[in-house]
C-alpha cells in the first residue's frame, strides 16, 4: 500500500530530522567563507598587479622625457623624482611602495632591427603583499611577490 502524503509529512517532521539542515549549514559555512576570501584575495592580487604594471609604464614614460634625463647638463632631473612619480601613482590606488623596490635604468638598449640599437628607459617594480586568508601563516607561502617592468624609448 502506498503511503499517503500526510504520513510522509509526519515522518519528515519527527525529531530525528530536526536540525539536520542547520548542522549541514554549520559544516559548509567555513568552507564557503574560505572560498569567498580566496576569490576576493585573488581579485585583489590581479588588481594590484595591474596597478603596478601601469605605475611602471608611467615611470618609464616619465623617465623617457627630456626633462627627466639624468645628466650633468640637466641637474634638475633625478632618480628620486622618477621614483616619486611611480610611488604617487601606486599610492592613489592604495598601494604603499618602498622607493628602494623601484629600479630605474635610462640606458637600456632596445634593438630596433637592422642592426640598430636605440636607448630606452626601463622601470622595474618589485612588491610583496600578504594574503587576506587568516590561515595563510600555516601555509608554506604567506606572501605573494608581484613585479612589473616597462620600457619606453628615450626622447632625448
């Protein structure tokens, strides 16, 4: 004989099934929270990587201008001014860079083809950031190293 719908509903509502959904939710919630934090953290890493790349481009572009040419003829231009341009760009996006993590090279050789070489300005940024996940110190890696590099042909 097939059970009636009332008998099925009564069986599911008895004491043995009470709280099962709550227990399952309590077991799954930490995993969902960890997944959410991981996705947010990876999104922040990608965003910061893009900001660093743009900052390196801005630094290389600024370094390639004639006003930034570091030479005894041009005493106004300094590496400090170029580094400040890069750190200001990053600071607008909430990234605090150590000026020592920025490498500037204004005599970078660029092969333009046909055996010709031009000089460019290279800016390299190195940056480390910690993870947001609270359990990250227990993992073998606790920080991620981001680096960006840009080269612009000199206009001088």
